[in-house]
C-alpha cells in the first residue's frame, strides 16, 4: 500500500479489481486511503460497493510465470484474461505484468487463442 498512498498524493486515480461472479470479467472500484475496505471473493480486501466503479487506463496484471514474448501464466481463474479482452474492446489500455526474474520460463508458455501478450513486463532486473 505505500505505493498506492504515493500515487494518491500525486493525484493519480487508483482502482482495485473486484470479482463479481465466476466466469465474469473483473470490475474496478476506486481506492483512496479513506475508502472502506471489505472482504472480497477470495478474502482479499476490496473497496466497498459504495466506491465508484471505474475503467482503468493501465492494468497491473498478476502472474505466476512469464516468457520472453510477455505471455503470462495466471492463477487459473481466467479473470484477467476475460477482463483484458473486455477492456480492449472498450478502449486502449496498457497492461503491465510485475514479477521476479526467477518467474521467467526459459521455454515459451503454452497459449490459447484468447491469450494476449502483456504490453510490458517488469522485474527487479529488466523491463520487457
């Protein structure tokens, strides 16, 4: 959260992902330091439903592994795949994966027709 507080102090609007239903894209609710946080679908803290729903311009995407093509292996729910597909139909977005270099696969990850490579992938030692 320290980075989120720093962005807030720079007047950068932040939003956090919220799982609505299984097999549905994520929605995003505005986060501020004083927003009420409640348990989400996976017990993670998410902004209360009274927080405005936003559509992000930049999406920081979690991953378990990545390859040199900037394809990612997610956590198996497909939430971000569905969300990226939906958002890209609505507007131009930038997707950024954040990982440690040890998460890089030396081999190409298997991909499906619905998979898209990330725009950027940032580790402690490189930016792809």
